[in-house]
């Protein structure tokens, strides 16, 4: 029993994780039992009625846009009603279903308790815990202590579970008639993570307790990193919901109803994961100093690929809801989107990307577990799909006159949605293959990664097609349109797009592909904005989510292309106090300062050692940037050494405006030195010789005299022997290095008298390494004036980058996420109002 605390670590936290496993498994088993008496087990939503309703909504929507008459769907979307996800317990639930719910509540409580306990240990600086000692430190403000929760692998897994547990509370009520099978799969998707935390617990104790922790990575000490990971992991967790609905649909043969219930959750993932990607890009732009926001880093891609799969899934779901078609494709997309999250987790946490990404984690011995989880859900999901393949109904439109299946008109919404699904799936596949290059090339030999240009080249054609589809979507119907009719409707956007080519040419854009993408993006913006304005005028904002998202995507396309391809970067060396003109800007390095986390600028003598904020202040260089029409802006790019890791850290400063950002990134700082006498430094191994200014010095050996170790001034004297050869003579010389230690001596730790060389010059021993058999010497006076080093000026080297229209990247993403949120609210109401057929 004496070893029990050591085995459990922090016992309350460890037991809470074990309790989560127990309650999660028993809840899933109870849900399984409840399905035996489920009355609505084989009932479904949608079917032919859903298809007819969507066609009616399309006709009414057109009438609404033309005449201002609200359709039935729009009335439903804006009417009030009961809460979307009521928490009042349904008294009509069967006893097994009620018990399954209560066991799930216990699962949620266990996850929340373990999260709370880990957070309290971090806030209390409980360095007995390995996790706390590895990622926390006493010098961290409280808000950064919160972010240490997800700084390591164990904490980020627990954060994933935290969101999964909370989201499940909403899922079990919104699933309605599909609750039991959905919750079985949903729980199963998280129990693997619980098992990993049982194996690799964040509550493990250390054998020896350190006085302080290793601290948080300085790059993560940024306000964006306090909120980015929680948002990202909420997106990871919510992607389990469409997966659970899709597998439950295969299991229970509900081919259409799952789309109604799952679409709000797919849109929730679209919004949360998309927002997290935006935050991560903005953090990289403001913190890392390389001038970009997206470097196609493998870890970045592991969140982008599931998001792209989700975008494809959302379009596929909408197509199935409207036409009752492509059921198999949507199930495949739901399975693959979820498995992309798992595969990305494997890539970033198995250590396979350790040599290719600064963001990847080291291998904690859970690689086999991650591979096992991927295999279970990927093989299990696709295997069940293969088993049910022939049972999944395929709806064909039959032409009554010919008796043959109708072909979808090329210029129709059906084809447009199919192309959208194909494009986003292709984009995700290309990125996934590029990201997996280190694994794929390892099979052939030496692992390597693809260049950034691989992604840029492959995505230019995709960008062209996406721009074209965004332009066409407002003008196509399910029944199809003629080319002449589409051109007539889209005449204004097309003309504006063509005129924009002249504007971009005048602005310096070159390249046919670039101009094509930009003109399509402008035309798509105009087309969707026209439609969105009509919705606003008719007071039906809740039905314009898709068009709003397309507007944001069009804006982003312009911002991504222009800011990435047409940026201008110049490296300059600024002498303190001397202005330098770079393009239209004038830069003057004025002084060395220190900047606190709150942005307060102080001189060194103004820092208060008793203030935590002042102790955390970062060294920065004040640079006055004068620009035409905007006056003088004081930039404070930071260049400092992390005292814990002894790493040099660089943070840029950015002046943002609507049309262009000025990006000042620090590269190097030289404090300058006064005039001084300094010889030539040479490192030698035993038996090695080097020639400087015609004098050859060979290091023979050295001996040490320890007779004064116990004296009042403890010291060790090293006698180093050299063979010095000049054109006139060759002599052996001995030079001394006296190393003092202890005794409270205020003198220098080392002392090396100069040794005269034959003919001319002097020699000093700077340091010796007995273990390696090497010494470092300084040679002086070998050439007239060579030892006189002139004074150097204080210099600061910076990269000044102009980023045109980068504000469109952030602004477009905000608009796109707003469109996703509007669509989410509408589809959530559809799900709430849907009834079992």
C-alpha cells in the first residue's frame, strides 16, 4: 500500500479518468440495451417528402427574391419556437434510455472533474506532477497558466475530451429518434482517447520534485494561444458528431434522416475549426516573424484537411437533403473527415514529423494506440459501408416519356454541388499526400517533405474552379439553366470582373492565372453580394448563410493571392540614429528598450525587479518608420534570449491598414564595441598545428599543477606546451592558465600571462578542455596594427516587408465564418422542426 500514491500519481485526477472510462463504457452498453425496445428504430426523416419540400422551397425562394413574398421555409427559419436544445428531461423516455443518459452525465462529470483537477494543480504550481513541471513555471501570469493546460500532449487530449463531453450533452437531445445508436458511436469515438490518458496520465508524479517548472514555450506565450487551442479542439470534438450519425445511419438503415440531424454539427465544425485555423494563421503572422500566416507546415495541414473534408461534407449533405441522392458519398465523407482528425493526431504526436515541423510533439509511446484507433474507425466504418452498400437506395429520376433515367443538366445546382464536393475533396487529398510525404518517402529510403511550391502549384487550378463555381451558384436552379440565361443573369458580375483585370494590371499584377483567379473572385463577390442584399432587403437574413460564406471566400481569394505573390521584402542594416530610406518608407533605429506583455515601453533603468510584468519584459528595438501620408509610426520588434532554453527569440511588429501592412521583422542586433586590442583566436587539438602571419604554432601537450587547491586562494595552474616555428627559428614555449575557484575571491576566474614568441608576437591561453584534449589560444602582435580593432557602431538588422491587401484575408475569413454561423442557425431550426416520417 505504501507504493499506491506513486502508482496513482495524483489520485483524485487518476481516479476521475478511470471513472470516465467506466461510465463511458456502461453508458454505451446501456444505450445498446435501450435500442431493443426503441419504437422508432426503423423510422426515418426526409425521403420523397423531403425532396418535394426542397423543390417547393426553391420555387418559393425565387418568388421571394423577385416579389418579396416570404416562403414557407423562410417563415419557419425566422419564427420563434422552443429552444434549440432543451435541457428539461423528457419524462416519456424509456427506463434504459433514461439510465443511459444519466450514465453519460456521470461520464461528463468525470471528464470535467479531471480537467478541473489538472487546472488547479497548474495554478497551484504543484511540481510533483510531471505535466505541471514540464509546461508550467512560477514566472507565468495566471492567463498563461491556463494555456499550460493544453501545452502538452496529455493536456490537449484532455481538452479534446472536455469539449467532446460537453458537446455530447447537446447531441443526445438533438439526435431525438436517433439518440441511442448515435450516442453509442459518439462515445466510442472518445473512449480511445480516455484509454490513452489512462496509459499516459497527466497526473503522474515525478521521482524528485523540482523547485520550479520548465516553463511555457515562449512562442506560446501569446494571447492568441490562450484561445486558439480551445476553439480548435472544439472543432475536433464536434467532427465526431457527423461521423456518429453516418455510422448510425448505416447501422439502423436510416439513409436520409441523419443528414437533417447532423448538418448543424457539420456547420458547427466548419465554423469552429475554420475560426481556429484563422487564429493560428494570425498568431503565426504576428509572432513568428517570417512575414507569413500559412507555411503549409505539416501540423497546420492536419487541421486544414479535416476542415476541407467538412466543407465537402456540408455541400454533399445539402445536395442529399435537396435531391435525396448521393447517400453513399456523404457517408464516405463523414467517415473520412473524422479519420483525417485521427490521422492528423497520429502525424503530430507519433514523432514522425519531428524533423519536419517545429510544432510536432515527441513520441510518448502512444503511436501504436493511435494507429489502432485509426484502424478501428476507418476499417470499421468503411467495412460497414461495404456491408450495407447494396442496401443503400439509389434514387433515379425517370423520364416518363422515354422511361430512361434523366441526366442532370450541366448548368444546374446538382452538378455545381457535385463539383464543389469534388474540388474540396481533391484539395484535401493533395494536401494530405504532401503532408504524408515523410512517411511515404521513408518507405523508399530517406524521409523527406515536399516543398511549399508543391501546394501552391497544385492549388492554382483548384482556386480557378472554386472562383467559377462561386460566380455561378446564385444563378443556377435544381432543374437546370441554359447558358444564355445564366450569362444574361450574370452579366453585371462578369462585366465587373473583366473591368477588375485592368485595375489589377495597373496595380502591378502579372500572370494570366493570377488575373483569372482575381477576376473570377471579384465577379463571384458581386454575384453573391447582389443576392445577399436582396435577402437583407426582404428581412430574411437567416436564409443567406451560403451566399455570405461565398462572399467571404471571394474576398479571401483576392487577399491570399495578392498578399502572397506580390509582397516586397527588403533586408536593411540600420545604424543607430541614422535614417535609411527603403522604398517610400524611412526607417530610423533610435534606441534599445524593453516591452512588457501589456505593451508598456521602458528603458532598462526603469525596470522594477520586484514586478513580475517588468521581469517578463522583452528586449526590443525602437524603430521610427516614416511613411507618406501616415506620419511616423514607432515599431518595437523584439529580439531577446529565452533564459530557460537559451534560445534567441524574434517577434515582429506590424502596422496594419486596409490596403497594406508594413511588417518589421528583427534579424540581428549588434550592440557595437569601442576600439580595443584583440588578437587572433585559434583552437588546437593535441598534435595539431596552425600558421598565422607566417608563425606556425603546434600544440604539444599540457599538464596541471593542483598544489594550490587547498591554499587561501584555491587555484589550478595549467601549463600548455607549444612548438613555435618562424622562418628564422623553432622553439618550444610554455604558456600558463591559472583557474581560480571558491574562496570568495573577487578576482577574475582565470588568469593567463602573455608568453613572448621568438622574433615577434605574444601568446595567451584562453581556455583548455582536458577531456577533449584541446586548447584555445590568442596570438597578438604578429602583424603591425592587426590587433587594433576599431570601434563598431550599434546596428540593428531588419526585414521590412509590404503585404498588400492582407487585410482581405482576415476580413474575408470573418465574413465566411459569419455565413457559416447563419447557415448553422437555420439548419439547427430545420433539425428541431423535423419530425419522424
